């Protein structure tokens, strides 16, 4: 039985606890939060053995094999390091760390200690994301990616999250080097990083505060971001984050020399794009039928998953956690290669350095070596 | 029961009152009522994220220098200490309303309340802590249909099972206040408003029905809806902060002449807008809630636990309500009749529809 602990008992910890309790062969032995009441509320609502407000005490008493870190990002590095030093495998919520060199430090430490570490890029493990990965690996694109487009949007309005963030000048999001973007974009960037072959792609970023934010007197937060990524092999990618465009997309498009694929994360649909054309007017009539058939196929697949009780909103998280635990117990590779975690961190560093030059001053340049150690 | 005297108050007009959530739907009215009653030293706590228009509206209520606008966050112990300094009465309205996430609702209701109570511990001047709770905390499962829900009814023992973050947070908040009352001698009063309505909160109460599935499902039928017009509710809350001899008591807040769900919906359709609705008989809605609950458990939460028997009992079981204790002990009487309140509410709804 794998012994699991959770550090940080806020909103995302609920998702972790819900998915962990669906996985056989593990138990939550402790939850911890600096605020004891928060730890207790999680303890009261889930099958958890004990709750703590002191992580050292929890690690000593509960003796977890794996610790999930679900605190705000600024504490990820220090907490993960402490857990690794205490001999625990670690699952760190996204973003993995604030800087690439912190990510490198954790991965090096995990390798030194013979422990495993992963990050919460669970969107890459939904049913549809796994179907897409399988198709790419089967050679459907006809080559490596020629171009990719990743959309990761987030609706900002006066209520809820945005209201709290905009009105509170002390909000923890504002303390992050990349502010709002740092807390959100890693899902969308990681999708691109998965398929890049170079360790040092060129990154050109353009970001600005939307008219919506400006109208509320906000100039510190950037909520519109466009990024071009290119590598020596010729592969390119666009990344788009927007708080204002509608629909608020979570979409990934990948094109090879032969065919392309379109993944819609919100609808969980995967559409194949044929690289060849029909002749003359046939191109106007047959492809719509093919698309209609594909959408019906997606509907059938989604319904099948739903009826099989395997279509939870956080199904990707369950799959990722289960795969991570499997890699620990069976000694198999981790579900997210370390190279991909580091490359995601490197691209994010490059974006924030261009948006805010101060970011690059605190960032240390560490060569991206030994990326394939996993 | 002891009948109350008109001005049997625990504080004088120059004692300081703290109102949390003072720019909110109910809070702003509580401040106005206190000012109208001559209590002019009011410290109004609002989050830093409060819209400037709401702060300006509050500021316009009084021109005197003694209406203090205090921008602070109840999650900060320092802010709580500063906010409670020298206050004689705390009227605690701020809460994590509208939060769907349990941790967020809990943090913004329970952790904040604990911080406020801790800050009050060293305050020798404190005479009353009014905790604004909700009808959501009541467990209505054991009573037969049509029975009276009053202040003696039990609260949810397992609020987490309701699948409603607000219910969980409010139940835990009440527990916290009661515990501080018993263990630390905090002089508290708990008030539990029913469905508060009026200009500023135009949504149709979930007790009438739900529009989640595209078509409005009318679930209330002949049930009385425990409405309280926002000014009436604010009046009761203000009195709970002032009236002598009610320490440790709980008060439910509902108006007189409550309309049935069917009546409310008919009036709404006639006076605001027409929309299709489907009446679901109680036995059917109960079975649907039961089935949803079982499916949730069987599928390990593939659907959110939004509908279950606990929620049905709380929201859609036929229940009668009383405001007898409110009238007897607080000397409360509705400032606005239900007929006038509904009229004002429908007018605001029509205006909103006109803007949409």
C-alpha cells in the first residue's frame, strides 16, 4: 500500500484527494496546511488518517512514500526539496517551480536520491490527449511536427477569481515573477514542449494588459500573450493566452508533412486533418461529411467513457497520478519526462524575461544538460 | 418568552460597532439602519477588492466623520485586530457566498470568523458578536412534510454530504462561534436568514426551482418560500446586535405572509418575463435526487454531488416557517410587507431585463 500525503489544503488539493481515493493500492496518511483549520476540513471530508500544520511532523509521523505539493507556486521548490531530502517521491502541482534552475535543482536531487518527481500537467493525460499522443507516435503526421498551435485561455471578469485578484494588491498571484501568466500557462506550453526536439528553442513573446484590465486601472497584470517558438530543425509553434477572446479556447493543433490533428480540450474531441485534397468540387462536399463522421465518432467515444464511469472532469489527473505511482512501484519511467518539465520551465522563463526584464536578472542561466535523465 | 422593550439596548449611540461585509447586499442596509437608529460610530469593513462604487454608496449614507471605512482582509489577523479594536458590537456578515469550492468557501467563512473571534478575545469592551448564518445549516430530514422549521431544529451533522460548499462552511462557522462562546465567553447571537431578496439580488431562489438544465424545473410547488426582504432582514440583524438579554440565542429571519413557490413563480412570470417551466412533483424530484446521489457514489463522483436527499429535504420538502421568536425577543416587525417587497423586487428585475 502506497502511503500518500498532501501539503497545501486549498482548492486544488480537493481534486488530488478525490482522484487519489479512486486509485487502488494507496491511502492518504496525512494532509498538512500551515492553517490547521484548512487541514482539518480536508481531513473531515475525505478518508484521511491524520492532519497537521507542521510538515516536518507529518513526514515524521505519517511516513508517506509520496507527497503531493498543492501550495501556491512560490513555495513549490523549497517544499519539494524538503520532501525529497526526507526520502519521499514528489508530485508538484503546476507550475513546477518559478524558475528553470529551481526545476533543474529538484530533478537533480531526485536523481541523486533515487526518487521520482512529476508535475501536474494533467491535461496531457485526458482520454483525448492520450488518443492524440498515440496517433502522433503511430506516424499519422507523416513526420515530426512542422507547426503547432496551442491556445490556453482564461476568462477574466469582475467576479470570482479576477475580482479578488484585481482588487487585492497583496494577492499571492502578484508576487509571482510571471504573475497571472505564471500560474496558468504551463498547461498550454507543456503541450508544445512535449513535441519539440531542440533543448534551446528560440522564443519571441509579446504580452500586454487587455483593454478590460486597463479600464479597471490595472497595468501590472498581463492577460494577453502571444508567443512564437521556433527551433533549428524548422519546427515552429504559436502559443496564445487570452483572457478576452471568445470562445475561451483550450486547444492544440499539430501539423506534420502529411496530416494534422486538432485537439479540443473542452469538448474532448480529436479531429484528423487530411493532408491531401479531393479534386475540384468534391473538396467542397466530401470533407464536411468526413468531419461530421469524426465528430460523431468523438461523441460515441465520450459517451462510452461516460457510461464506463471513466469520464470524470479530472480524469487526466487520475491517469497521471496512477501512472506516477506505477512508475514508483514498478521502476518504470515517469509519465512526464524530465526533459519536458525542464523545457516547459525554460520556455516560460524566456517568456517572462521578455515581458519583464527584471525576471531575467534573478534568473540564473543553467545549461539544459542531462535532460533525458528520468 | 419575555417580551422586549423598544429601546432595551446593550450599547449607547456613541459605542463603536463593527460591520463586516458592510458594502454587501445586506451589510449596506444594516449600516443604514444603525445610522437611522442613531448609532453613528460605525466601522465598515470591506475587502480591498470591493468595487469603488459600493464604497462610494456606503460613504454617501453618512456625512459625519464617525463612519469609518476600513479596508481589510479577514484572512489577515493584523487586519482583524485593527478592525475590532475598541468595538462594542461586531455584526459579522462577510462570508464566502457564491463559492463552489469547499476550501474557498471554508476559508472565506470559517478561517475568517476564527480570526475575527480571536481578535475579539482581548477586547474588554465587546458586548455582542452577531454571527450571520443561514437556513442552509438546518437538517430538515427528520421532520414530516409540512412541519414547522424553527430555531429548535437540528443542524446538519454531516454538512459535507449536502454537496454544497456554502452549507458546509456556514455549519462549521456556526460551530466555531458556539465553541468560542462556550470556551472563551464570547457573547454571541446567531441569526439565520431565509431566502433574502430585493434589488441587488435578483436571482430566483433555488427553493423555487432550478434552470441548470435549460428548462426551468419548478420544484417548490405549494411550499412556502422562506423569503425575507433585504430591509427586513437587515432590521433583524441590526436588532440582534443591539437588543439586551439574548446572548447565545439563535433567530431565524423570515417575513410574514410568505408566498408559495407556485404563487411566486406565477407573479414573476406575469410581472417580469415569461419563460417555460416544468413542474416536477415532489415524489419525482425526491426520486431524482436519490438516484443522482446513488449515481454519484457508484461512479465515484463522475457527476458533482449537486442533488441528493439532504438537499431535497433542505430545499424542496414542504416546510412551514415562523418568525415568532424574532418578534417576541427582538421586537422585530417587517418594515416592508411581502406584497410591497415583491413589487419592488419585480420592478428591479424588470429594469435589469430592460438593460439585458
